[in-house]
């Protein structure tokens, strides 16, 4: 598990590597999520050749797929 931060201050809370795939995870307090919440994940995906799934955990109640490799998951799924 890693933390990601570029020189130009782009941050991702958690990077997890499993079987040569990356999971880039952001954690948000908000009860809603928008594609802009994935902007640093999208930047990471453009920089690396490895498959990278972007996940934003948030306080909503719906799983939202923004694309095949960007998904928002509510914290409530894990309770």
C-alpha cells in the first residue's frame, strides 16, 4: 500500500498493487461524488502502463460507475 503525491501536489490517498494491477483509492467525506473527484486518479492512469482501477469512497448510498475504470463506492457497503 502506498500514498501518491506528485511534485505539482497531485495526491491520491491510497495506491494498492495486487497481481500487477493498481487500485487508486480516494476517500471523500461528501455524500455526493462527481467525475472531478477522480482528477488525480485520471492523471495517474495516464502516466502508467499498468491497469489501474480508480475508486472514490464516499458517504452516499449508490455505487456509481463513471467509466470502466472509475467507480464511486459508498462506505455503507462495508458495514
